[in-house]
C-alpha cells in the first residue's frame, strides 16, 4: 500500500502544472459533490417529505370541508322533511280510517321525492311509521329483505349526534348486503302533540358515495385513504373487508388534524367537525422519496459525464424551477374553490414561465366569458320556450264556427247569424289582446262569454255559465286563453257526452294561502280520484292522457310565475270536475310578481 501511494505521488510530481491543477480540480469536485449529494439527499428528502405530506394535508382539509358541508346540507334536508306538515299527516293517518289517506300519501311522497332528486349523494329516503306497516320509500331499487323490520332495528341501535335528535349508523344495506350505507335517522313529532313520535325519517347515503369524496386524492404518492369514527373503527375504505375493524393507527388520532411517521409510513389525518370522524391517509415513505431518488441519480450522472460545474448549475436550476410551479398550483387551487378573479403574475425571468402565466390568465378570461354566454343563452332559451308555447295556441273550433256561419247565411236572414258573427269577432279581438301575453281576468271572462255564445248556438244551449267573481279579482293578471281551453274541456268531455244533457259551468275566484285561486267547475260526468291523481302528477310532462292543450296552459303559467303555480284537478261539488288555476298574489292583492324573462 505504502509503495503504491509513493508511485502515485511520484507520477503526479512529474506532471505539468496544468495537469496537476486539472486533476486537483476534478478530485475536489468529486469529493465536494459527494458531500453535496449526500447533504442534498438528506435535505431534499426532508423537504419533499414535508411538502408532499403538506400537500396531502391541504387536500384533506379541502375534502373534509366539502364532506362537512354535504353532510350538513343533508341534516338540514332531514329537518325540512320532518317539519313538513304533509309528512306529519301521512304518519298520523291510517289508510282504513282516513278519507284523505291517498292524497296525504301522494303529497308526502312528492315532498320526499323532490329532496331525493335534488341531491345526487342520497341513495334513498324513507318515512317509516311506528304503529303501522305503511311506509314511503324512494330511491334505489328495493330488491330483497324486510326494509321496515331491519330499519326499525337499526334505528334503535343507532348512535346519537350533535344535531338534536338525529342519529346515525353505518351498516350493510338491506338490499345489497355486500355494500354499506350511512343511515341518518330523524324522529318525527305528532302534528298536534310534541311529546309523541309517530315515526321517523331515514336518509341512506351509500358508502361508495362517501368514498367518492376522497378516492381522487394524490395517486402518485399511493395515498391509502379511509374514514374512521372517534373510536378508530373504520367506516369507509376501498377494502370492504376492513369496514367495521379497528384502524392500526387509532392511537395516533388526536386533536383536529396532524401527521406522524409510523414505521415506514407517514400517517396524516383530519377531523370532520360535528361528526367525530377522522379522514386518515397512509403514505409509504418510499413513494414520497421517489422524486428525491430520481433527482440524485440525475445529479450523479451529470457529475460523472460533464463535471461538477454543470451538476451544480442543474441543481440550482431544479431548486428555482419549483417556485413558478408552486405559484401555479396555488392559483389553480383558488380557481377550483370558485375564485375566477385570481390571476398569475408575469414577473418570472424565463420565457416559458411568462408564457405559462399568460396562457393561464387567458384561460380564466375565456371561462368567465363562457359562463356569461351560457347564462345569457339560458335566459334566451327560456324566452323562446315561452314564445313557442304561446304561438301554439290555436282554438280548434274556428273551422266549425265558420261552417255554421256559412250554412246560416244561406238561409233566410236571421239575427242568430249576426249574433254569432259578433261573438266570433269579439272573441278574436280579445284573443289578439294587442300582442300581450298576459291580460286582466276581466278580459278573459269576457272572452269565455263570447266563446259560450258560439258553442250554445252550435249545440242548442248545451251549457249555462255562472260567473261569480268579485270585482277585486277582475284586475288579476292571467295568461290569455287560459279559461277557454278549460271551458272547452268541460263541454266536450264532461257535458256533451251526456245525450240531451244541459250542463252548468261555474267560474269563481278566491284568495287562499297567499295565492289567488280561480276555479272552473262543471256538473258533467266527472272523473275517478285515480284519474284526477294521474293528471295532477303528469300535467308538467307531455302525456296524451292529460291532453296537449291542458299541458300548454299549465306550462305557460309555470314559466311566467314559477313552479308551484298552474293547474290542479279535483272533484267538483256539483258532481263533475273542478280545475283550480293557482296564481301568485301580489302586494295589492293582484298577482304582479310575474317572472321577468
């Protein structure tokens, strides 16, 4: 060894000065870079681990906030449903003793159905009675199992929450025993006795829907994410076999949030407010150091191939490269949370970074323009739909009336001809209404009087109309040609079908529950309650059973005044059918709050 070292020193001493300097520089660079590589590996590994875990922690905070808001909205939904008088009526009534049982059931079902359709995370909603087998259920297909028995049992075993009387449980589904569901229970008071419960509401949220909130977290770091309760029992996991078992890190979960290295994994957790749940993430250490290992291998390759100077330059460049990228990620996070006013600064030295900032800002501007266009187009589509429906109103009796006038004119001069022509002229003058889509009720009543003159001449006094409307309702605004289709329906489907029958039609108006209700009743053949329910349930959707004209009238009112207004069918006290026209009441008793399109 000693002799070998002496030979090397002897050879170095015989070399030229520039060769000695070159070798010394190379040795100095190699030794320095060896120390630098070791130090960089330690420092970069620590920094990248902290940044990776911090990024996941930020994703956890965002995800838990969204999940908190969603679950809070569902709790608020349950409070709305349990406070609905229609729901209370259903739970109180018995189908064998209540005359309004079918209507109460239909009303409660409609209320529950509305909330299910407006929330994509809910799998099912059910109203369960304590003292009867009847229940209302809407949601995924009921394929097997005794839902009521299983739900009653689970209701008794469910745990309380911080939301009043609300209770929750995570269990296997009654319908699909290999899937899990979060059941949210809310007891419902008797309508007249707050000390008595008549039943309860259950809202089922599939575990797969809850899992969607965290299933898209950083896959590059191989984050294994799941939910546990306050005792560390797993309530949601990709691996269904682990649901209901204890988490390996339940002793780590302390406080609202945190992170801790356990073995060869980094454990990150975030608490959900008001639920005593934790979102837990396990990140293998090697996945967080993957980028560090790649960077060190690249540095060593450059040191051996091009020298320490190039490797040092590349190392500095790699450190500086992350700054604009970090700014871009931060800006994109703000955009993802709804802030479309944020913009990237263009103060980076690199041309590519300036182009990146400029392109990002242009993209946000285009998104703002697109959202404005979509909003404007939606308003235009609404107006076009109203105009299209309005333009389709073409009374069917025009040609029959003209035929009557033709044959009457061929006969001897008759005052009836003059009367019919005059009524027809008045009718169409009111139909035009100087281009107005909405007219006063007094004009609409005059219109149906002209219409009945013509029909009574055609069918020899087939119907008598009794208009009993107080003067205070005469200025109520109503879409034109609303009453005429209803009168026509009463004549053709309620009165005319009785041979030789002289019918009566009654038109009234009243104020009820902050609405103006105009009713058209007849003493014709009428309909069964099942037929009436079928028309009321399908009148907003095209159906040949309800007729296009009735749907047209209902749709125009709904577009002009909003949902909750339109036509509603019921049995008439005169033996036939009554159609209620529901219109909004304005500040002065008139319905002056028509939607502006």
